[in-house]
């Protein structure tokens, strides 16, 4: 009996050990480097000095603030994805073609999208030209070159691309539902809004929570490509688009300070885990049906 219980774990043990080495070893070494003054491949132990230096820099805290600000995009992404997925679920004419078109941004490489969007949002780019043509000159801003709106432009790009994943996830969940519930609601005279909020959304709780977790991870540790391309590789203009990932990159590549980069990486890992853990706890309370 005991052997039969151990069998599944023995089957997956080799893969778990391999993944533990591939992902676990770099994490352990990174933590070790964060307590050293690394020059080359190693260096002397200096304790918490790297952390003290990082926490005393205003640029680091500015980067943290920008990452936290990007978290505001998550509710927008969820709402946009829900609305579009429910509209597609209603089988609008050509909905299958729309589904493909809406998912295209997510499968394109971020640098390609960022370069195209950067050209579109230039001061004399197509976006501002259209706004001027519509006599909305007051909205024709320097989207990329102004430190006041550059981060918001990056956020807009992230919302546009990352919402595509939410649309596909939510639509896949909707297409797996029992349509008899929707038909019964229609027969009972439920409006579109009532069907969406009282029939569909309660059954989508699980996938919404999953998308929120993925989005939190993205905003905290997967926006480097966006800000690198939009901000010219330096988080510009000025430091208006500097995020923690770019801070780590600059410390490691441009300043040759592996210990500082390692310390920030460890803090990012810890904070990400602390923010994501409650979400997984909420998810674990789900009974698996999405209710």
C-alpha cells in the first residue's frame, strides 16, 4: 500500500530534481551574491551592505513606485477581457475571425509591438495626426517624450497586449459552460447584463483569479521589454519609465555591480511571492467548479 502511494512521486522525481537544479541553483547563487561584493565570478562577504545601499537610493524607490502604478492596469485588463469575451460568446457575426485578430498581439514579440507603437505615438505620429484631424488637438500629447505621460503610454501598450490572453482564457471558459443555463435565463426574461453578471461571471471565478495572478506576475517582473523599447533602453525620458527589472539590468550590465543586482532580484522575488501567495490561497479555496 505504501509503495503504491509512493509510485507517482517516484515517477516525477527525476523531472522535479532536474527542474530544481535548473531553477533552484540560480536562485540560491543569486541569494549568495546579494551578500557579497562580487567582482567577476565571486567576491568577499559583506553581509547586508548591498541591501542597505539599494534601500538608500531614491531611484530604486521610484522604480518600485512605477511597478506598483502598473498594477492599476490589472482591473482594466480584467474588465476589457471580460467584456470582449462575453461579446464574442454571444456569437456575433464573424466572431471566430475576431477571436483570431484579437489574439494576434499576444503572439507577436514584445520588441516588435513596442517599436511599432513607439512610432505611432510619436508627437507627429499617426495617433496625434488622427486626433488633430478630429479637432482634438488638446489630446495630441507627446506620448513618448513627456515624462508625465510616458509611463501611462507603456501601461496602455501593456493593457492592449496582455488583455488578449485574458480574452482567450475567458472565452475558452465560456465555451465550456452548459448553454442550457443561458437559454433558461433568456426564457425567464433576463437581460444581457443580468445573464452576464448572474449566470456567466459566477462560473468564471477560477479563470479570473488565474488571470489576475498571471497579471500580477507580469506587472512586477515581466515588463522589461516594454519599458526598454519605449524608454530607449534607459527608462526615459529621464527616469519616468524606470522599473525594478530595468534597475537590475542597469546595475548588472551598465554599472557592473552584480551584488546590487542580486540584492534587488532577491527583494523582487520575496515581494512577488508575498503578493501572489494570498491569491493562491484564495484560489485554493475554490471547489474547482468556478463557483
